């Protein structure tokens, strides 16, 4: 801009000097100085034009660089915009697919619910009919007894025989319907779990954004309510529910999973049946990754806590209701942090709540030295429910387990990863036989089944 202004100032001066010189040529003779004045003016004009050219050149180069920067930024923006468009399309397609799947599952769930309601209604009507028929049969039996006493030679009335046959047929029909209702209930549970999984996937895609804040638990912060997921079904009054996993296996269920059982004189609750080597075992304890806090109260250990598909404790009262039916075997499966696997099996007896669930063990077989005392009454204790002889024991060694005295074996201890693969952690889940080395445990299973089944390795 400065060069342009200088040029505009010089050009009028040069033009005016040329006009003066031309006018002076008519009056005065040319002088030698006028030639040099013209050359000076030309030089000034040339310098001005040269500076103007340099200024324009610099301006053009600067403008060109700015335009190139703008184009580069526009290209980067276009690339990011294309990537975002592709990602948005993919997310929308996943969202639509998940929504369609959810809709299909919900419709199936409604159909199953309607079928279950219809079956329940039919079952109730059949029960009412059964009660009415039983009342009629009682009346007819009383009349028949009276007739027999008065006329012993008279044969049985054919109407009574037909009614008895009809009642027996109704009883068999009711049993079939009960089995159908149980199957529908199991399918309903599976449908509910599938719907929950789909909803969790929808949340993860970002369509339904929600932030879950987890608060770290304290060293001793027992929950007021701890229950097994789908652990108990109350007010069930019909028969046909198996007493344990062995009965389920004999019925033809040959896959591991969650099943409903009802031991003798007990309510219905769910257990995990572990099928292996042709046998079905009832899983009563499982530790795999430390996701479940086992620092629980006496009441929670009594009734159970955790998730049957992950880490859990079935509950002392439920275990007692199973094993009091027959003689059972207790199998303990362990794995250390080097993935070495061990097991040990016991014949055992478990007391009720009045004895603090005393445990009496006799080892049968195993590939690891036994750490639990045999031929002794071992009392189960927790940090809030201890025997007098356990009051002075350290919490790491005495809590949440069966003990005779303070010992170094506790499969319900705190889940602690070892600081190194060569050192065993004395605190947490451990198994230490008397006068033997300490086994630091990574995962545990405690299983039971009746003694008439064969043991396996």
C-alpha cells in the first residue's frame, strides 16, 4: 500500500514536469539541464514501478499461501465429516436392528405370558372341579358304605366306579398341566434375561446414555439385604418340582444351568446344576474373579447371596435342606494362580441352625493335601457371629468359614491377587494343610451330590 501511494504521488509530478518542458520548448531553446531532469524523472518513475511490482508480488504470494491453508483446512474438515457420517450410519443401523430384536422378544414374551395365564386359569378350574368331584366321591362312598352295611350282597354301584375313573383321569391331566406350567415359567425367565441383555446393549451404543457411578466398598460394610438372583419362589403349593440336581439329571436335563428345586419340607429356590462326566452336581459356592464381596453378615451367609451365573454363596439353610434328605458327598475344586487344578472329596454331615451348621468331614479321595480337620465338629462363623474360642482369632483366618480353631484355610476370604507369581498370599482365599505349604487360590468350587453316584476326577 505504501508503494502504491508513492507511485500515485510521483506520477503527477512527472507529468507536470513533462508539460512544463514541452511548453518551454516553444519559447526558449533547449537547455542541457532539461535532459538530465527528464532522466531523473524517468528513474524515479522506474523505481516507483519496480517497488510497486515487488509489493504486488509479495502480496500475491502471501494471499496464495493463505488460500492454500484454507483449502487444507477445508479438506481436513471434509474428511472428518465423512468419517462421522459413516459412524453415524453404522450406529443407526445397529440401533434399528436392536430395536427390531427387542420388539420381537417383547412380542414373544407377551405370548408366553398370555399362554401362562391361560394355563393358570385352566389349572385353577381343574383344581376346583377336582375338589367338587372329591366331595361327590366322599358322599357316594358314604352312601356305598351304608348300603354295604345294610345289604352286603349288593354289588358296587356303576356310577361310583365311573366317578373314580374320572377323578383319576383328572389327576393325571392336572399333573401334565403342572409340568407344562413349570416349562412355561422357565421359558419366561429365559425371555426376561434376553430382554435385559438387549437393553444393556442398547445402552452401550449411546442411544440411551446413562452413567452408573460405583462407590468403592469399605473394608466392612455388609449390606442389609443380600439375596441370590432369582433365588426363591414363594407360595408354591403344587408337586412335581425335583428335590435336587440329581433328580433333574435323571429327568433328562443333561446341560449345566440354573434350575428350580424343592427339597423335602422346603420352599422352592433356584440352584446351579453343574453337569460333568455323566453326573449332575449342585454348586453351593463359586469364586472366580472377586466380583462378589464375601465379607457378609451371618444372616446373609444363612440365606445366600450373589449371582448364580457368577460368584455366589447358596446359603447355609438351603444347603442344609438339600443334604438332610440323604447322605451326600462334598467336592472342593481349587485352581491356583499358575492354573494348576486340585480337588478333594469328603463324606460329610451338616447340622442345622441350632448347631451353627456344624460340619463333620471324612476325606474320601483327592490330589491335594487336606487342610480342613477331619472327624471334628467344625463351627461356621462370621465376623458378626463367632464362637467364644474364635473371638481372639485374626479376621483373615477366622471369618466366614468352618473352623475348629484359628487356621489358615478359608475359601470365603477376601479375593486378593498375589503380588508376584512366586509368592503366595497368606491373606484372602487360601488352603494350607497342616505342616504343608500354603496354596494361594485363584478360583474355587464347592459341589454336593448323593453318595450313591460314582466319584470322578
